[in-house]
């Protein structure tokens, strides 16, 4: 029997991972040089969460998907142009700062408030999804804090798979040390799931989905509430690029035999 | 004055603390010594007296939560246990290993105590006020941060401190009681990904990174995926290395192309993968920032084998780059390693 789920995906926007980043000092504290003009993408692990959520919604008729995203309005709009082509969702945008140097507790407070304000949200059917770590701060704490604020204490991190069962329970695979997954079964929603890579490829662009999404995305962006993030006493002593540059020996003429012999000797050494 | 609590948990056997927990004990000792602070150690996940057996020589106050429900790594129970230990110790600074188990719950615990958390901490320095170092933007920018609010929770990354090693002795452990919270989650065990064998070995001295070049057309105009698989597995067997992969190589699996059957996303290194810690790393058939810069961030000595003499990413990042055909070199390597055995 299918289960009508309500899935809220929390996903931030981050500089495209292929960009070169340089720290900069801004009036609000440390930031990234030219942050506002760097091409941005939906945070990769949170994007996995979005695709997995869309798949669950597809398989369970009556389900609904919201995408909650905090970022500067203009940037959100830009990223949503692409994301909206992929899967159907209702956008819940919050207009505020992005970047890795903001405090996760403040971000979580804002996101929890945005989720709690979604009309007609039914907690007994609620799954909160997101990436287990962002590509900016990479702290892995935002979803947990949202869960605590909303009183949800069934939480999973580093999730690669969810299997919904007939009775509404679900099995979750979470990444643990040593290249293994921990297997758990949760009896029912609500739950928080921080996703790792999952099992789905990025969906192809679908202009029909895009058109349908954009009808609600644009008005939602217009209405987006503006927020400031509290630093919660977080301060930075230094922010810098790693300096170590190695002297690289480039060997162009060695035979495979000679290279192999050198590598065997190298890996055999204690240090 | 600061009061420091180190939270530690049992390994899968339930009989000892994880190495990562013992590393965090060292971090706690060093910080307590520097700040002249009291140190307590709180234990979760098994038989307290057994788990604490090497800890008396730390001189720390030992606290533990025991009971069947707290043996499993699960949010509701672990959060309740860590919350109770933090309250019992009245800690102003709580250090815990950034393990899968504690990373799952510690932000929630900090929130319950009205505290704040920072994670993936490398080292803790500073003088009168502690300062913690960590990476941002997936290991591309490093920062040192501080907080004046307390309690301050810090999750310390594996490999950042030496593991505490103490003489075994009778430990006086104070049992902290906590009501078992309502749980809706049952942990049934562990599952290794569907693959022929375990290729991720966190304790290996060497990380072998395989790139997409292994499945690309070679100078003879053909691909040699099967041979690539045999060579890589042969090398892992011969050397005991752990296997990392570039995203391009693991992603091929989900796009229906022939791909190395023993690779999964768990092997991926880089921004959207892992940044494992090993003393040495050997990258093969890779190009680009991800495997070399980010994937290698916590690798000590680094070498690469690539056909591309102009790969800018290895320059300045690797100690040695061999411009050569990895098929030929790894075949020879495997012969030499087999002969050595
Ligand atoms: C959002 C996002 C996130 C990403 N995250 C990651 C990540 O986490 N990790 C990651 O790795 N990538 C990531 N990438 C992809 C990354 O940008 C690169 O595309 C990828 O790392 C390249 O993989 P590669 O080096 O294996 O393959 P290629 O770039 O295809 O390089 C193959 C190399 O193999 C060499 N070669 C071929 N045959 C041989 C031979 N016989 N002997 C020796 N050398 C040979 C070639 O000369 C070439 O240099 C991400 C990209 C995006 C957009």
C-alpha cells in the first residue's frame, strides 16, 4: 500500500565545486572573494536528497515535496532555474546570507521556523531530508538541529538508501566507518534523514516540470522573507588557503619496471 | 574555570573504546593541562568497567551510561546518553570523536544543553581561550575559530591526536542513570555494499586512488576494463592498500557503462566523497583537483602515475609524478609484490 508522505528537503546553494575559491574579508566577517558572482549550484549532497525525495513522492501517490532553501534571493532564483527542470516541488525560499562561515545554529533556527510555517504540514507523515554535510561549512549539524527544534528524535545521517515498507515503516542505510552501512528500521514518520550520495543519477532536464515549477517558484521568491543570521559568539581567528606547495619530481623517462621497483621500495618503507 | 568532558564510545565489539575515542581523550588531556581545567570522561555503549579499564591513569573523573538500549548507535538513545553525561559533568567544553556514531547526535545534544557545536576539528590551540582549527569548502579553505559561549561542543576528526594508551587497572566509574527514551528505531546490524570484497581499509598505510583513465580508450584504441579491474584488485591484495576512486570512475556505474564491479560511491574521494587519512597515497589515471587536492588533503606522502605530462593538479601537490602507462606499471608492481610475499 502506498503511503502519502510529506517530504521537506533542506538544500542550500554553494559555489560550483569546480571554481577556484579565495577567502575574503567582508563587513559581515569572512567570506569568499566574488561570492555573489561565482556560479552557484544546489549543494551536491542535498541534491541527492532532493532526487531521492522526488522518487519517493513518485512511488507514493498523494505525497508532496517542498524544497526549503536559504540564500540571497537573486542567487536562489538563478539556481532554481536549473533545479526546477529536474523534479517537481514547491519552493519555500528564505532570503538571507549564504556561505560556509555563517553559524549553523542560526541557519537551523531559520530553516526550522520556515518548515514549521508550511501550511497543513502533517507531522505523522513528515520526512525531513537534506545533505548530511554541506559543501560550504561541511559541519553536518544543521539537519540535526532542525530535528531537535521540531521535536523529531528519529534521525539518520550519511544515508544512502531508504526502503519504505507496506506497514509504513522504513529501512535506512547510513554510512559508518570502514566502508559499511549501518542498517536500521524506523517504525514510522516523522524522521530526519541527512543524505550522502544515494543511488540515483541526476535527473535529466524536463521542460514540462520546469514550467510547472516556475509558476510557483517565482511568486514564492517574491514573497521570500528576509532574515539575518546570528553569529552565536562564533568568531574567526584566521581564514586562509592552505600554503603547502610541494616540490614535485616529474619522471618522464623511467621505464615501467623502474617505476614499479621504486614504488615497491617506497611503500615498503616505514615512513 | 573551564570544565572539560571527553565523550567516548565503544567499538562494534562493545569490548573496547574506539581508537578515535582514545585520540579524543588525548585531546582532552592536552586541553585540560593547558587551561588548568578539570577533566572528566564519559562513556557510552557497553560495559563501563571494561571500557574504562585503561583510563584510570588519565586522572580524570570517569562517568558512564550502561544498559542494553545504549549499546546500539541510534539517535534517540545516544542523544539521551550524551545529554545526561554532559549535564552530570557540568562541562563547559565537551570534546567527542567525529565518528559516525557521535556525529549523528552531538549537535542535538549541544542544542539540548543550550550550547553550540563545531565539528571536524583538527587541532585545538590558543592560550587562555581555546581556538579550534578546521576546514571549510570541502577541505579547500582552512580556518581557526573560537566561541565565547558555553557549553561548547567540539567534534574532533580522526587522526588529529595520538591515541591515549594507559596501563589497565581497576577503574572507579560513576554510573549515570538516564531514562531510556521512547525509540522507534531498531538497529539490525551492518551491511557491506554489494561488491566482491571489502576495499576500504581505514587503517591501511597506503591509499590507492583509481581514476576514470582506467576505463578509457587506451593507446591501442580499445578499453580494457576487465584487465583494469584485475590489476587494481591484484595491487590491493599485494599491497594491502585501501581503494579510493574519482567521482568520474564511480559514476560510470549508475550510467549503465561497464565499470569496475568492486567500486561504489563509498570509495569516492574528493569534495562529494571522502577525504581519508593515510600516511601515503598513490593516484593512478586521475586528472583534476578533486582526487589530487581534496582527496589527498590528509595524505602524507603522495605519488601519481599519469599519461598526462601537463596535469597541473599533480604539480605542487604530489611528491613524485611518473608519466607512464598505469596498466604497465601496476602489472609490474603486482609481479614484484607477489615475488616479495
Ligand atoms: C558537483 C561536483 C562534485 C564533484 N565531486 C567530485 C568528487 O568528490 N571527487 C572527484 O573525484 N571528482 C568530483 N567531481 C568531478 C571532477 O571535477 C572531475 O571531473 C573528476 O575528478 C575527474 O575524474 P578522473 O580524474 O578520474 O578522470 P579524467 O578527468 O577523465 O582523467 C583521466 C586521466 O587518466 C589518464 N589516463 C588514461 N589512461 C591512462 C593510463 N593507461 N595510464 C595512466 N594514466 C591514464 C588521462 O591522461 C587523464 O589524465 C565533481 C564534479 C562536480 C561538478
